[in-house]
C-alpha cells in the first residue's frame, strides 16, 4: 500500500478539524465525543457515543493503554537564529542523550516547518540554556543537545505543542489522558483522551481488564511516506502476562491508540514450538513500523483517533482492518461530520 493510496481515503476539510476540547463547551466532558465502530469480519460500520464503549466490548477483553504523560514540548527561541520568530518542538529522547527536535517558523499555533539551522549551530533558549544542533535526522528533524536536563527544563519553560487547527492556547492538563503517569510524550497519546474515571470503572465492572504500557510519542508525522521515528517504550512484565493470558483464554486484546500497537508489536516474540506470538516484557527504543505487509501479531482491535489522509498511521490501521473497510470508514467519517485531531472523535476497529 502506498502513501498515494492512503490519500484517497479522505480529503480533510477545515470544518472537520476539532479546534478545542469538548469540555470547553459548558456542561460537556472529555467523554462527549462520537465513536465509530467497524467490524472487520462482518464488514459493518456503526455510530455511537464514546460513553457506550464498555457495552461495545466483551467480558474477558483486555484494553491496553499508554500511560505516557504529555510534555509542554514547545519552546520559543529568544535569540540566535535570525529575526524571524522561531519555535523548537522537542520530539524524542535518543539513547545517547541527544534529542530529536523540529525547528518551526513562527510561534503559538501558526508555525510551519523551518528550513533554517546548520550543524554546530547554537540556539539560545529562555532560561539561559543553549540548544546545539548536531546533524539532520530527517527533512524535518535535527539531532540536538540541550545544555540542561530536557524534561525539567520543558516542565518549567515549555508549552504544549499545537498546530493551526487549535487557535487558542490550552493548559497542559487538556493534553493529558486519565492514564498519564510518566512524562515523555511530545504530543498527547490522544486515542485515550475521552476516557474518564467513570468509564474505566464501568469497563472493570463489566469484566474488562485495563493494563498499561509506556510509549513516549514524538511529533506528528504528516509527510507522505515518512516512517514514524524511533520512540522509547516499556512493556511491563505484568501487562505482557495479561496479553498472553487474554489470548489463551479467547479474549481480545484492544489497543487504545497506535502507540500501544507499536509497543506491543515491538515486544511480540514468535514461539518456535507453537508458531504463535507472545508478548514478552521489553523496554528500549523501537523503530518498528506496522504496515499491511507486516500485519499485527498480538493486537486484535484498536481504538484510535482520526488521522490525516497523508499520515502513515493509516498503514497501521490498514494492517488491523484492511484497506477496503478502512476506506469506507474514512469516507463515512467525513460524510457524517466526525471531528479529526487530538480533541476530536474516535474510531474502534474490532475483529
């Protein structure tokens, strides 16, 4: 499947972009979004409120969530790279201590990728720290090193990353899920944003297990054909055991987000004797990319937001549900006025 083929799934119109959290409207909560459900075996689509999720899953299912917390990962440059305003988006920590960063022209929500910068350049940031560019990692990202510990610096001086579809600044709490525990994501693992404590309670009361993994997600990958970047992940032993137990007992493993799929599939190991895949406890950096060619080994279903037509996340969705049904889903989402992006509606892909 090519990026060009994915482009045909939907043409995203501005009116389909969610520009603020649902709870910004008086009387609403973060759970007040719509939920489209697609069932691969039957080839069926249905439309629901997200609050119906516990009734759409089955006792014995396992919902795996990402407990990564979102960093205020955008910092405005104060001096040192020319007259035009510049914002640095801190994306991903690397094993050697470097960070992948993106330079963007402008500040606030009206930023665009910048072609400025050169190896060895020093950029002065607020708080008296210096960001040193090392080398280009991709068209958009630089390897760089900060003269201070990055996460404490961002927690003090950064603000949440936002793009043109979100004109108003929102506090960092608007970019956290109910599961957020370990700071490290440049952008929110947004598939789980609609969850509330009440919905989690209803899931557990119905006999549906919830278990965590950690994957610190980098900046959005919006360029056609651009693979996701290496990301730090941790699949704990308890979650790995629950995945194996669920699959052995006929339950379904439902990943709450593409980040969870990437973590679980990165930790999947094929048993030579049985030929079946199991999830083992694993941690580190993963470059694994799930595509229709690789397929999925241990994930049965996926809860996810709606991704832009150019996004390579659609490769993963096609691996779970198939390109034909996915195309129908995205056309239906556009026709029924579903809202895209981190504050928008969600899609549950079931077997």
